[in-house]
């Protein structure tokens, strides 16, 4: 291929965002499988949930102090803007965004929020046989029952959202010729005149986010099941 046909690329996703994304994918798949299999993997289901909660803590902190395209303030749009973008997508006229587009931003917020609810509800549930969540004894029976119901139904909603996310990836590839998966592997997207490169990762911010996440996970692992 001629060099003239090669589109210049700009760095969008930093390494912490990409590691977070693919770690979340792996843990989510394992949690679904281990949850469906029941008793055989339930202990590991809890441990994977602990790790996932650490990822959530990391992403929330990184959304405040991370690189440009990782920060919530740089990709979360108001509802009216998101609605206009959605209508344009329906017309096949999606605008260009280096980072998350408005619908992608909405999906990020929804997934992080629901995953946080899923983790919290899992910490207070019991299988009524062997395993109790580490905070099960700290709540009353009604709250534990509500946690179990929430844990069941939120995972159904999460499956639907993940399916919609995968569908959006296909639509962007087919309809808008935008390959989202490779960008989340190497971190680069085709250059745009108004592009803002993500810039270097602040090591102090990265260490702070990692320490907070690791500290939370360590605390959970120190609790008896």
C-alpha cells in the first residue's frame, strides 16, 4: 500500500484505559459463567467480583485525574446533545469524536453504575447453603433479600447492555467505517483536524488511582466469606 493511502493516526486511549477495558471484559465473562454454574465456582465468583470492584474504583479515579480522553468531563455530554447525536446516528450521519461519542459515554456511565450496584448487592447476598457475602451479617434479612433480587435482575440488564455495546461496535464498523476494537487494542484512531491527543500519563495520578483500587481489593480479600 502506498504511504499516501495510509491515514495518519492520533493517540486516544492511554494504556491504563485499555488495560481496564480488557480486564473488565475478562472478569465480566468469568462472572457470568461462574454465576450460572453455581456452587462449583461460587468462591471464585466472589473473588472475581472483588477484582471487578477494584477496576471500578480505578476507573472512577482515573475518570477524574487521568489523561484527556479518560476524564469524564471530556466525554460526558448533556442529555440534549446525546439525543441530537442519537437522531443523527439513526439518519446515518454520526459525527466524529476522538474519544467516546455521546452514546458511548452514556454506555460507560450506565455500565459503571450498574456494575457498582451489582458488586454492592453481591457483597450482602447469600446462597443459603455455604457462601455468604462479606457484608451479609451487617444487614438485616430484608436488605439481604433485596440484595439477592437486585443481583439477579441487574445481571440481566448488564447482559442486554453488553449486547447493545457489541451491536454498536458492528454498526460503527459497517455503517461508519470506524473500527472501535483495534483502537482499544493499540490506542490510536484516524487523525481528525480537531483531534486532541491524549498526551502522556501522569505517573503520580496513575499510582494514586492504582493504590486506591488495590487497597480496596486488599480490604475485601481480608474479609471472611
